[in-house]
């Protein structure tokens, strides 16, 4: 039996993530490997920490990478903070709020929920009332839930958490690098993300930042792995070895605890993702994502499609559109792939088969990608019997208004 060389089709990935990686990131991943304790490599680790402090807009010392997909960062945050019997309050505005609930339950926490209907977000008053009622150890929420394309407002939530004695965790997987994620201004205690969306990299590394307040709680559960030192520890041992943030903090510190073999190529990718963000600058980057999102929304509407969700709180990088009545949504997605090599997303749960989710983020948040996707979708809809109007001119006007070249 023989196996051919890898030769995947050149897709334009315009779903809710992953997206096409920036060419600079792909080049960085081809950089020669080094040993994890080589001084050159540990210098790259230190540079990566410094870069992500800028990306997260934080002064947090503990800002580094968790090896694994974005979910690795989520699980590391929750398993390292929550002990059996702890109270967790989750803001649930979609599928990924449900994920936070499930991981909390797996940690043995007592999980309470404050929820909004899919397509809506929670008000500050609703969150504060839930904090007052449940008095949780940890409040956890998703900033941008791609399942519903909604972005939860988080201004003032950190102050509310402190008033009620709660730590504050944010899953910013889908927004970091494309929407404003001001960690210190929010007063967030732990924020995690992934590379495969607005940061424009491959899935497989989870940036994380941890406040001193949260780090103190984690340090209270610090145990050294058997075989590395005489058994020591305090507090209840964190349930996961791989996602033990106390040991990972030692690994990324001057201690250089021999916890695991760092995923060197993914560190190179994450470092380059951050360099690209910092070089572009936040105002330009956020405006580019907002402009492309507005153009996508304008084009879809002009085409005759109805947009999904609360328009005041849509993510700038993912837009939901209802599948027209009588149109086979999967047939359209199949045509997009076969005829134009473009991928757009379906959805989950109560929205499965009802909406498409179309992204414009990271390296793909640019004029040609938006206009090409809209033109292809129009053609595919017509081929499936829907009399789509052109959305390209409306999108082009929106791009011009948003200053997106």
C-alpha cells in the first residue's frame, strides 16, 4: 500500500473558523526545531509571553501558551480554578456557554446558569443579579459565541465580579486579535483564546493570561509531579496533569519545570500571529475586521437573505444568515466547495440547518475574500433555484465606507 503526498485543495475558508493562516505564520512553522531548554528557544518563549501581553492588553506576568486547541486553554483555566463543590456561574448565550457548563460539571463544580435566548445577549443587570443570587467562586462567559454570532458586552463585569467575590473568566477564542479584548480594563482574571480565528494561525495553541488574583488561587493548589522532586504540595491537587496551570506556570517561568515537551512549531506560529497583530496595530486591525463584517452583512442583505440575531451585538468577524425557505443549505455549501473552493459554515443545535455562518477574520478579513465569497454564494443560490440579487455592490460600498482597501 502506498500513500500519496499531501495535496489538499486550496480552499478559501470563510466559515466561523478555522480560517486560512497568514503566509508569515506558515513560514514561521517551517523554522528549524530546537530543544525546549535551549537558551535560544527559551528566549523565544519569553518573547512570546511579551507579545501576548500586548495582544491581551494586559500587564499580567502569567501570559503564555497552553499546548492544544482553544479548548485546551478553556479546560486548563476551569480545571485549575475549580475544585469539587465550588460554585461556577456561566453566562450562556450559545453552544460554547454550554461547553463551559459541561467542563465545570466535569470538574465537580456546582454549576448555575444565567442564559439568554440564542441570538441575544445578557444585560449587565442580569449578570449582576445572577452574581448576587449565586455568589460563585468563578463567573465564566464567552466573549464571542460563534454558534450564534453574538458578542457579549463585558464592560463593568469585572467590577461586578469583585463586588460579589467572584473570579472572572472569559473565553475569547473567536475574538482575540479581531475585536477589542482589553483584559485589564475588563478586570478579567483569566482569558483564553486560540490561533485559528482572528489571530490568523492554525489550531493547536491556546494563548492564556492570568491575573495575580487568579494565580494566587492556582498556586494554592500547586503540587510538583512525582519524579521531578520530593513530593510537595498544598491544597487539593489539580485534577489534570497536562492542564495543571500551576505546573505550566513553573514551566514558563525561570524555574523551567520539565512538565512537557513544548510544541515548538506551534510556539513559532503563535509568536508570529502576535507579531502580525502588533505590527498592524489595534485600531487598524479592529477597523479592518469591523469593515469586512459590515460589508458581509450588507452584501448578504442586498442578496435577499435575512440576517440572524440581535444586530446591535453581532460579532464583527462572523455573520449569520438564514437559509431561504425551500433551499437546501448543505447543497449550497457543497456547490461553494466544489465550484469555487470556498467553505462557509453551518450551525449547531436549534440553529442546525437554519442558518449559515460566514466569517471574515484574520488573514481572510480583506476585500477580495469578502467580495469573492458573496459573488460565489449568489451564483450557488441561483443554481439551487433561489432568485438571489447581487450583494457585491452593497458590500463594495460598505468596504469603502469602512476604509477597507
